[in-house]
């Protein structure tokens, strides 16, 4: 009997993405799975139930989760959802494990094998499974679109008989995947773009997109990148020097987009009220780190607020604002990872706990929290419960 994959309707408010697409369903069928999609799961991603059916899926209900061998989700399952899964089920999702020890313990007690897609290692083999990159890429694009919507002037320079409209000046803070896409998008819209990042490798990337690089390039800057490609936490002295340079540059900008996040930590504060005060009235700041406390002082989760005369945009789940595109990429990430767990000849699930991708992403298995980064914290939560 074939293993069953269940793709549910997301229950977290405001989540329009879905863990499957017609293309991923076809791939799952080719891998030997039976696929059940909950009715309406793709509605907010512009995928009618009929499109899933044409691809070979059966349209079901939430109750079908109980018979699934694999569940493909966007967000970490809720307590209600976890209770419906059968022991041994594999659940792939963006799990947000940091600081959520009780949720991990709950999944362990349910006996499910839970995988955090955002922990996928950044190695060549896993590039097509990297949800942080696929979703951040879209977030960077959407951040510029949101900024343009709030900005009360044109983005490109326009020369007309009535006069010249100057190009908007856009400053991107953080040149990771989201930041680089923000730079590219702002450049396409005709803005004059500058960017900053603490990682030395980003300087060349920023320049290649036609933006000006702004940073304090001292000895600490030259060593400010982890082996995994993430930014390191910088010293207080460096932060002070960088803040002074940023404040001076920021006063000349029309739009600033902040993208700085360090896994498992609160978002670093990059822009203070004083810095916002130095910007021109009507300027726009888009904070892509608001879910982790925000890079911009005064940012409010899921709102556009005015702080010192600057419109501060703090939308949550920015990739979900363009759910149709985000779901298509995310579904491909999921099915590509799941394919590594399927026997080529048997076309049956064959989970290899020694695989480097499994080791990096598996949170719970066989009734225990198995990821070394989260087992101690979750155990502490359970002990004090």
C-alpha cells in the first residue's frame, strides 16, 4: 500500500501559503505517494481544488491528517493538529523552534518526526530545499513594492517638459538573500540604491547589482561571517561606529529597508528614533525583522505607523503577501527534501537518520527531541511544567 501525503489548509491566521502545488503533487505521485489535499488549502494561493485534482490528488478534509504518513505544512502544527497525527508521521514545516520548547516537547510526545525546513544547511546539495532563501527572496522583492506603495513620490528619475523628478534614494540594511533582492528590485524601479552589511563577502555582491556599499571596513568587519554564511554578532564598539556612519547616510535617504536577523536571537536594533528623526518627512522605513522584535525602533507588528515623520512598515509574514509565488517555491522545497527520504527502487519512505540533511533539520523522532540545539531547552521547559 502506498504511503500517503497530506497537504492541509493552514490554520494560523493570515497565512495564505500552502505546502503543495499542482506541480509538486505530480512529483509526489511520481514518487509513489497517494496525495490528499484538504479542501480550500490552496485558495489563498490561487490554486483551486480542481487544479490539485487534475494533478492527481484527492480532495479531503482535516480528518485525513490522521491517516497520513507525511504532512507537508507551512507553519508549525498547532496542538489541535498534532493530536490528529498518527505516531511515526513525518511532518515538514517552518517550525520556528527557537524559544518554543513546549511546542517541540508536544510534538515529541505525539511520536511524530518533525523537521524544521528553516534549519536546512546551506550546502550545494540542499540549495533547492532552502526555504529561507526561497521565501526571503520574495520578501526582499515585496519590501520594495510595499515601500513604493507608501512613498508619495515616483521611484525613477523622470525628465519631463514640466521639470525633472529626481530618483528616490533607497538604502538596504542587510545584504543577505532578502537584501540582495531588495537592491535588485529597487534598481529595476529606477531608484539610486546603497546598502550595508557586516559580512565582507557582501561588498562585491552589492556592487554587482549596481548599488553603493556603505560600511565601517575595519579588522572586525573582515572577520564578521560564520562558516555557514550568516552574519556574526558584532562588538559594541563596532556597532557604535557603524551606527554613526548609518545615521549620517540615512539622513539623505528616502526609503530604508532593514533585513537583519540572526538565527535564534532577537533582531538587532539598527535604526533608532533619532535616526528616523533625521530623515526627510514622508520617508519610508520597511522592517522585515519585525517578527523578531524589529530592526527599527517604533515598528509595530503588522501595521504601518508614523514615527518621527517617517512611515514605518512592519508587515508580518511578508512572503505570504504574495502567497501564489511563495507557495510555488515552497512546495518545490518540500517535495525535493521529501524525495531524499524515498527509496529509489521501493518507492517507499526510508528515513535515514544519519543523512546530513536529516540530522540538521530533524527536531523530534521516536518520542524524543533529537536536535542537539533544542533538546536541553525543551527538557528544561518540560521539567518546570
